[in-house]
C-alpha cells in the first residue's frame, strides 16, 4: 500500500512540475472601460509585447507573429527589453517587426536597452522600420486619431531610481491618456497624475507563479505589481508577464505571453 501511495505521489508531483514548466506561447486578453475613451475607439485593440530579450519563437518569429496577427490589433506597444544588455545580434527583433509591418508600432526603452552598447543602432533600426520611439529626451507623446477623435500615448525611458518624479507631466485633460513605461513600480505616480491606462512589463510575472496564488514576490511585498490588471484611483495598470526569461531561471506556471487590451467606450 505504501508503495502505491508513493507512486501516486510521484506521479502527482511529476504532473505538477510538467504543467508548471510548460512554455506554450499564450495570449492574455483584457478589456478596459473608461469614460475618456472616445466612441470612435470603442473596440480598439492594443497589443503589448514586453521583455522579448532577443528570444525567438519559431523560425523568423513565426509563432509570435501568427499570434499577434490572429489577435487583429490596431496598435502594437513594445514595452521595453526587446534585447539584453549584451545583445549584439538584433535579428530576432528585426524578424518580429518586419513580420508585423502594416500595424502601427511604438517603443519605449527598458533597462536592458539603456545598458546596451548598440542602443543607437537599435533605435535607428526601429525608426527605419517605421516604429515610433517614445522617449522624453526625443518624442514623449503620440496622438492617435480616428476622425475627429483621438487618444494619447506617452512613453518614457527606464529610470534606475524606480521613480519618474518631475519627468512625468500631468496627463492631458479631456483625453484618454496611455502611459507606456517598462517598470510598473511607478504606477502610483502615474495614477496621481491622471493617466488613464499604464502598460508595463519588466517583472516577467515574477518568473515563478503558483496556481490560484500568483507570484511569491507579491506575497512577500517585494514587488507590488507582477502580472495582470491593477487599479488605483481612476487609473488602470496592465502588466505583461513578458516573453523572455531572467538568465537561466525558468518560468513556472508563467507561460510567455502577449497582452491584448480592448478599449470600451462609455455607453457602448
């Protein structure tokens, strides 16, 4: 009897581990409702691609490209860390962007880009491919228009201090304001400044997550936002679990993901 119990326990543990380490690319969908969303943008879909870390998903990023195209997005936000600090071959990044031509794309730098020797070359390659680089030292905001209505998307490059301080201005009145910033830690600052929606990554979902319990980083108070949807005041934060990994540390119950957000206008 003891032998049978041991075998059953072993099978259960093995099944748990196999399920936890599965790495199938996933799509995480959210709907954001806000009184500032114009009716023309009802149903507008935004993809968030975060923390690629120069990894590949199929030959020439075929799996990743197919997933994003199937989601039928209107805008793609590259939320930082598309490469590692020591990446010298940008081929995985170019393959992704080239495969998604025709969909407007914006980029905001993460910590790895800002430590990259080839950062200027990366930015040149992005702009040459039609990607809008949002950065408070260059162009911090982009207006997206549909007819006579518009929304604003703002981008700021990563700060090692984990605070933006006076770099972040008050959001524009009477407009739906999106903040694209790699580190979700600054969300309280963005909420105080009336940004309606913030899009982030950086934490990789905490890497290790447990079913129903989420990330130990949140339980221990080490990171307040690891993955998913959070709210403060009238603002919403969506944190992508990202695509790549932290070095050799594997993801556990934390599959690589692309986030897609559908905007919902009031009264629709």
